[in-house]
């Protein structure tokens, strides 16, 4: 073996050339079988989606009935949508489900196409409160079809601890090593609620931003699992690895229940931030018509009821809200949306360009990297 | 003999792939590391800010990453050496079975191994199951998973064959008789090991170490899945191409890491020279 | 013999457990009927295999994995064999140097290779899709093919070819009728090794695929969301394909007539 410095190759070849007697020649059957079973599955249209996990579930029946295959890439942070689209996703991805606060940014980056409202007739069933969100329309054109909403809660294990009151409860010494924290830049908004007096938690001064991230770093010190997705967080709660969380999602209750674990949530006293995830059509989407149809279907009464009842999501079709079973209806303040909005707020992302002492989105990312680096 | 141009023609497609998909992207990536990203726009102005930022903010994390990778690689090489030695000199015909097992574990899915360790080490995992059932502990122990040692364990397990196979390959050239005669001359086993076996396996050891070190220092999946809140430089590099979208900084981190890793490998191979002198 | 005691047996067993237990557990729990991957397994069932087949993402992901693996195998076999044939005509020292150079991509951390390729593709305005994944995999697999085929061709007696040429055969014909039949098993074996590498790859695929999943990226998504023994079922499938193609590949490349 002269080329011993070719390392691994050499090792593999070497092993193969000098050793004998370890093969059942019949084992090729499986590979062949797999190759044959690979025949293309009819002529289903494939629609590509980058978004939050679980949003496609209420649509499953519709997809099957119309022979549409959904090809989803799941995210743990709306910023990943920006990366996917600006790194070659435009022209290939059909749909994305960003938080509404990211829509103006996505439009500015020329990644979305305006929604053809005539193809989304179900928009008229959407509660006016949600259609009134200023971020879905830019220069008069609709760019986002609202789908579901909520406010970021704190999850906890009711069997292990009593209901937390404050976001800073995660810092209690008894929870050390029992905290799960979502690895998400928007945690800064939550931290800003706790440690700063900023009116709008996305318009922070540099000092406030720093204080918020310092707080997050303290929380990180308490953390057992830095969750990369809400599913990850649900898994940690279900397996008893964590009993309290920083950042959360009402749906985690459902995900944990699927694993046989009862989990509860609360909105801590400092308040939180609201989110409304939307279906947006990507610019140059290969299947623009089907993407519109899916966005429309997502607002239909049966799908919305499935989302609200089955997935415990906050829904926004007025007829569907009325028909929700009392239990699912009690999960969200459907009757006092204005009040909810005042309490939690839907805040646009930090400004892109410097604006006095207000930190830019780039500053946020740089500071959040400091958190990751800590 | 055939004219040389035919040789060149035959190698050309491979070389084109190599140049087009390795040399060109790497050079471009190096160039990117001197640019910057601002409000989602790549600004093509030469500057050293990214490297300054890496040196100022990520030096600690970089060193931490190298230390972890070093521990993993040394462990993998040591274990690989022991295994290769047993397979080559002790196991006789059974040695081929041992080699075969190492080969299987080389190809056994990267992700699946990380996942398997999570199943083994978790609070409801197999070890805790056994500990609880046997009454050794009354509550599941938490220190098995989601910490740096679990990352070290998982990656050592994954990289073991990368270390073992090159070492085994270089052991093939050592004759049993050489060791026997050394023993007949009354040499203690340590002397046999360090004067005869290790020097002859130097190439394999350095190759194995290099492979393990380069793979582990750039790993990001294992810390995510079994590291809990542990971060390695790889996680930040990956994030620059995910939620943070800052290629230039990611590129600068990558090249800084590469440069440091090559220095470590170089230092290791120099260190191995002490065995030449004997 | 150097063997003095049998304590090495214990060492070997401990290593076997360390190496194989994780893989065996993956396979074992693919057949549990519970939702958690731990003991005791009350009953073995195919529940999670059925769940895998019913998963809407499974068959598209499998199709992609196979398409990529197949294309990688074919292209790297053709390109690699040509290169090996070219190298076999060079002096051994220069051939070894070229080989070492072509193997360089394997010495980079996969993450660095992946992000630099992704940056390159995107900057060229290319769309990230199965083609970009396949191309990236070929970069990694071609050195394997070249080395394996070269190792055989190096020791090949060129005089047979020369005499065929003397008898008036064209170079192509000489290759097709003499060289190819001899090296065909090796080439096929090398192609199967390429399949194994491609089928198991996660990092490169993750960054260069744009959207959509292969089996490893599908598992990655599942591990970060709803972890069930379905992950074990898919993992077992990946392991089966990679291990069988490796075994077959190793067997064929060693096969030298």
C-alpha cells in the first residue's frame, strides 16, 4: 500500500483486499427491491413549503383528494425562511408560513409575490381583527393570507411544579438544569419585557438590547436542552428532561399529549408577543395556482376547525370560531381580540436601517450570536 | 506506450469536477470571507472585519471546539490502536471478524448513531432504565445526556473506525516474527509497543488522528442532538447559513477553524516524531 | 505466537458492544409496538413500518435518495474509471500525487465543504436541487472509485492491450473487449461504495438540496420534532441499504478473477 496517506480510502480498500469470507451474495435482493419499488407515484403535483411543522396536517384530506404531494421543510425560526428564499429558494419553493411580522421584510427582499385575492375567496370569512394587521398589505397589495395566531406562552409540567408567574421564574435555583429554551432570536423580545422598560420590545436601544441578551445568557445557564424546534421542546417535556420553558407554543400541549404527557402553559405577568402565521406565495412559485388554492383551503371552515380543535391552534375564520367546541374555544381569547392585542402586541421586526439609537435587525442578530457563543 | 495526451484526456473529467466543485468553490468562499453582509445584502468590499470579529469574539469558542475535537480524536486513536493491535496480533483468524465489524460500523449511519446514543443516555433511556430496575438509583440520573461528555462519547463512537482502519492498515507491514524476536531478547512489553509497534504505525496514527480531528472540529449535528446547551464553532457556522444569514462571517469562521485544525494536525504529526528517535 | 492469554477476547467483546450496540438498538426498536424507544418491548410489531409507509414524506424522500444515489454511482463510476485508466498510464509517483490531490475534499470537515458549495451554487445563480446535491456527492465519491479501480489497473498487464492494438483493434475496442470485462466487477463494486456514501450523507445534502428531503434529512426533521420509533424504521432502512451495498461493493472490488 504505497498511498497510505490517502487515509480512509486506503483503509477501506485495504480492508477489502486482504480479508475474505464475509458476504452473503443473496443480499443484493434488497437493494434491487428498493430500486424497483421506487416507480414514480403517479403524476401527483408536488408543492414545496417551508414553514412551521404541523400546519399542513389539517390540510391532509384536501391534499389527498386533489392528488397533491406536499414537500415541506420545517423551520424553528422565521429567519430560516429568509435564508431559504434568498439562498436559491425563490423559483423553487411555492409556499412559506412566516410570522406576519416578517412579511414586510420578505417583501422588501423581493421574495414574495402578491396574493391574487380573487383566488382566495375564503378571505372574506377571516375575522376583521386579523385582516386589519398592517403587515399583510404593502402598498395596497396583499402579501400574506393569515392562517393561525397565538401569543408566546411559557410551558410547564404541572405534575412537577406549580404555575409560574414570571418569565424570570426560569432563573429560580430549583429549576437549574430543568429548563428548556427555544433557540430563537425572538427570545430577545421576551427578555426585553422582563429587563427593560421599552414600550415596543422590537425597538430597543443598544443598551436595552444588551441587557436583554445578558438576561438570555443567564437563562441559558439554567437550561438543560436548547430546543431547536417546538417539537424538540415537547419531546424534552414529555421525557421529563425539562419542567419549565422559555418561549413556548400552545401546540406543545398537544405534541406532548401525543407522547402521553400532560403539559400546561401560562402567559407570564410581564406579557409576551403575539404572532400570526400566514401563508405567503413565493415569487416565481412553480405551482402558484395550487399554492393559492392551498392558502384558500387553509381558511375554509373544516380546515380551520381541524386546526383549532385537532391541533389546538388559534384560528381566525369567524364561522369556524363559532363552531369550535367549548374546550378548544376557551384556549384563546376569541371574544376579546382587541384586549389580547393590547396585552401581547404584534410587533414588527427590528428596523433594518439604523434609526437613532434604536438597534437594527443586524444588531439583534449580532447580539443573539453572543448568546449562542456564551 | 500510448501518447500522454490520452492520459490527460481520461483524467480530465475528474479533474474538471475537482476544480469546478472544490477548488473554485473554496477560493470563492475564501473571497467571501473578506466581504460583508449588511441588511441581507452581500457587499463586495474587501475588508478584514470578519476575521477581526472571529479573533475578538469567537477565540474562546474556537479553542473550546479544538480541545473537544482533540479529546475525541485522541480517544478514538487510542481505542482504535488497541482494537487494531488486538485484531492484528492477538486474535488470529478472528482478526478478520474484528476488521469486518469495524467496517460495518464505519458505514452505519451517522445520524442514526447520534440518535441511538440519545436513546441510550436519556432520562428515559436504556441506561437509566437499567439503573432504576436494578435499584441502584431511585431517580433517573441526568448527567448522562446533554453535556459535553455525551458529545465526546457519541463522536468517539462514530469516528472510531476512521481512526482504527488506517492504523490497522499500517500494522499489516509488521511481521509477527519481529515482535517475537524482540520478546526473546527480553524486551518488556512497553518497549516492544513503543519501540517497534507505534513507530511503524505512525502514518496510520497520524492519518487516523487527522481524519477524526477534521471531522469532529466541524461537527454541529452532535452538539444539537445530544449536547443540550453545548455549542461548538460548527453550530455558529451552520447558523450563518441558516437563521443568521451572514455568509462572510460564516466563511471567516470556517477558514479560521480550518487553519487552526491543520496546525493541530501538523503539531500532532511532529509530536509523533519522538518515536522516530528511538 | 504472541498470544499469551485470552484476555483479548474480553477486550474484543467490549469493543463489539461499544461499536454495534447503538446500531442494534436502532434496529431493535424499529420493531417495538410502543411509542417510546426503551425497554421493555412487550410485543414486537410492524406498527412503525406501516407508519413509515403511510407517512406522506416517506416515498418522495426514498425516491430522491435513490435517484441521487443512482446518479452518483453512475457518474462517479464512469468518470472515476476513466481517470483510473488515465492514471494507470502515468508513472506511479505522479499517479499517487494526483490521487492524493483528488482525495482532498474528504479531508475537509463536511460542514465546511457543504456551506462553501452552497454559497458557490447560490452565487452562480444556480437553483439548489437534486442536481446540486448529486454533483456535490460525486466530488466526495469519485476519489473512492478512482483509487479502487486504479489499484487494479495499476497491476494490469498492458502488454495484452498492446498486442490487441498490434492486431489492429482501436483503443476503444481494446478497452471494451479486454479491459472492461476484467475490471467490470471492480467498477460495479466501487459504484456500490459510492451509493453507500451518498445514501448515508446528511450534512452535504442538508445544505445543498434547497428544499425537499432525502431519507437522512427526513430523519433529521423527525428527530427535531415528533420522535417516534418511525425514526428507527427509516434508520434501519438506511442502514440496510448502506451496509448491503458496502458489503457487496467490498466483495466485488476484492474480486479479481
